[in-house]
């Protein structure tokens, strides 16, 4: 299995707004090989807010197929901030993708 993290930096005060976008299941949840999604909010940052969108996949091929799908392309179109569409301002400051092989995993109990 693999874990993919998308670390997203956003303007201060907007992290809950971005996190809420992941509240309901989306197309990724139906993608073959998808296992789980977690959204983590980084605590204690002063200059910007940050969250990590973590997805777990059965294998790298499943993740790659998701990134090449039309559903992925539709889900990742450029978003503008609500209320700032006319100015073209974005609350997004950047993102970084990291992939990890899950060597071991233990559940409670």
C-alpha cells in the first residue's frame, strides 16, 4: 500500500473552508484501489494555514490511474475564493505532493 499526502498552504483564517471541501465523499472514494482519505490540519503555524490531504491506495498503479482520470481533472480545476471571484484572488498559497510506501500498519486492539 501507499500513502499520498498533498500538503496545502492557504491564507491564514481559511483552513476550515478548505477542509470542508473534503467533508463529503467525492469521486476519489469510488476510484479502484482507493482505501481511505484523511484531512489533517497543521496546528501552531503563524504565517499561513496548512492542511494535509492524505489518501491511502492499494498500490502506486491505482493512485496513478486516479491522477490520469477525468474525475481527477474535474476535481482539481482551479478554484477561486468565494467572494473574491471578481478580483481573481486565491486563498491557496501552494501545494506539495509526497508519496510513501506503507511498510507496516497496526490497528487498535
